[in-house]
C-alpha cells in the first residue's frame, strides 16, 4: 500500500539519486506506483493520486476547499522533513494563497447585505423587510402632497449591522420611481445612501432645494 507520505515525492527525486541530478520537479503521478490489477486502490492511495494530480495540473481554483486544506497539510509535512524538496516551498505557498483567496471571498460574501422580502405597509406608513417570515427591519415614511419623506430606519434585534437599511432605502427609491413621486431624505441613513448612490436620485423626482430637499 502507498502511504500518504508518498507526497514527499514532491521532491521529484527517487531514492539514491542526488537532488542536483534532477533540476526540475518530475510529475507527481509518474512517481506513484502503478495501480495493481488484483485489488482496487485504498483510500490513502486514492488521496495520494488525487493530490498529486492537483499539484501537477496547477489549477487549484477547481479544487474543493476541504481538499486544499488536506493538500496544504501534506505539503507542509514534506517541508518539515530533514531534507525538504527545493520546490515544495513554492507549491505550499500556492496552495496557501488559494486557501486565503477562498476565505477572503467567503468573508466578503458574509459581509454583503442580505436579501429578503420587501413590501410596503401603507397602514403602518413604513416599508418592511422580512426574513423567514420575521420582520427584520423597516423604514418609516410619510406621504403628503405627492412627496415621499423617508423618516427613520429601524433594525430589529438580531438584524443590526447587516446593511438592511440600504436595502430598504433602495426599495423605497424604486417604489417612488414607479409611482412618479418626489423623495425627501429626512433621516441620516437615507441622506448617506443618496450621497453614496446619487444615481438613485434620477429614479425619482426630487423637489428643488428651496422646497426642502435634504441631501
């Protein structure tokens, strides 16, 4: 059987051959023993074949994150040997860089505003945002003389800091555009949103400054 330590073959050198005689890394698959016709490969043999193929192919972007972690541990063990392979450091760095890129994307996704069900509640004079049937946040407003005034954003406990206010204000601006009414950003979150996203001012009619537009 082939132990997972076969990945120490990243050295590209076989037993008894000086390292200087092999200036370039040999394909890892070529270093693994040929599969036996008498018995299927063991789990460790399959893992060794898979990881050797990953390193030889060079396309780590298609490797699942869990397998990348296993791969990093295996290459690190090779680096931790008495005579580490010359190119193991570079390959280990490539695997770690890919893992860090994946984790950065995951963190960015988790920090993105969540999606939910947006609806207008005329009786309560507020736009509401629901998640799994729960009211997560709402935007209080008033309508008078054909003007929509955005008054306050309220995020319920457990939903703070998730960017829900931006989702509500964006929905309110789209609703005002559909109804062809003016918008007054009275609350600070609405003013900040329009300052950062001035393109939304073009979606709804805005009263002149002398008529009380707050931006």
